[in-house]
């Protein structure tokens, strides 16, 4: 066997690195996820009855799916509201994340602290923090003077001032309503933007500085540099953030809670499994459509 046969090409090295990168997820999927995955498919087509020896399944076909769509009074409404809320929130989060990442990418004193502050709501909203707070191990709320003053300042905001200012600028009414809603929900937007800001920051820091130097020498303004250099260069990460934000919005929605209550409160596991699969299909369809249209506009720099 010659020495050349042991030499790995660049393509093979990248393939091996890719396999090593997804290996932890692949092992977890095979040993922890496949069995519940197949069981949920069986449950969705069956009626589950709890027995002293465990549970018994009776095949009933598509009855659970029919019941979820036509009999259950809440599933269709909650699913439609979740999809509408997702379509409303995703652009807000993306615009704010890119805006915040652009500001945090500039050089100023306390930049590291500012980045930590924007990511702090993600940590506070994590499951570990929520469990610790519910168990009484930590206390995140209080009646301090600072919190009271912040609450009074927030309640003193008059959205009509913003409406009047934007209206005088000739902005359409529907866009004004959207902006005012975003301002009133600023905390929710910040809480859901921490990971996206980090991803956009990584993309902004990977843009070659020579491009900005050449653009400045050619007389390009900051506005032109953003739309001609920054935005195209971070466009691949826009697709990543859109997919992440959609999945994140559905993972913590009313539909998930309703499916959980159907299974463990109403003890209707078959109907719950059917709802979960329809929910998964809707999310997958949205991701495929959004990914298809956005990927056609993505610019890849080589």
C-alpha cells in the first residue's frame, strides 16, 4: 500500500470534520430520540388505554387527526394565533437583532458589558433559571425603588407622540402601527433577540475590513456601505436567524402548552400525539417555504 493512499484530500478532511461535528447530535438522536419518535407516530393513529400492566393501543386510523381539526374547539384557533404571532414577531426580532449587532460591533468603551447586557435576558429566560425561581432558590422580582421608578417611566410613555412624529414624516399607517407595537413590546423583543445578536455579531466580525476601506476611498457613505457590503455579507446568517427565530417562537407557544395539557391533564395521549404531528408538519412547511425564498436571495462570499 503506497503512501499516497493514506493522504486525505481537502474534501475528505472537510467531510470527516463535518461528521465529527454532528456526531454528538447523531448519537443522541439514535439512542434517545428514535424510539419516542416512532412511538408518537403509533399513538397518533391509536387510542391509548392505561392498563394495570402498562398501556394498550387500539388502532383507529385518522380519527385523532379528525378530532383535532373538527371536534376540538381550541386547537385550530390556537394554532392559527401562533402562526400569526410568529409572522408578526419574527421581522421585529430580526430587525432589532441586526440593528443591535451593528451598534455592538462598533468600537466604544464598555462594549463587552453592553454585549453581556443584551444576552442577559436569554439566560434569565432559560429553563434552569425558571426552575430555580419556582423552587424558591432565587428571587428575580422585588419592590425596590429603582424597579418602581422604571415602571413609572414605562407607564408614562405616550405612543401618540411617536404616531404623530411618524405620521408627519409620511409613513403609512400600517407601518406606524407596527412600529408602535414593537416599541410597546420592546422587552419581549430584547428577550428573544440574544442569540440572534450573537450570530449577527459573528457575521459582522467576519466581514473583511478591506472592503470598507475600499468603499471609503471610493466615496461611499455609511448608508451605501451597509446596503452594498454589510447586508449582503451577513445574508447567509439572516437565513440562519430566521429559521432559529421561527423554531424558537413555536417551541414556546400556546400550542405546545395545549398539547401538553391534552396529554397529561385530559389523559388523551392519542389526540395529543396527533396534534403534535400536525403542529410539526405546519412548522416544517413554514420552514421549507421561508428557507426556499430567502435562500434565493442569499449572497455567499468565496
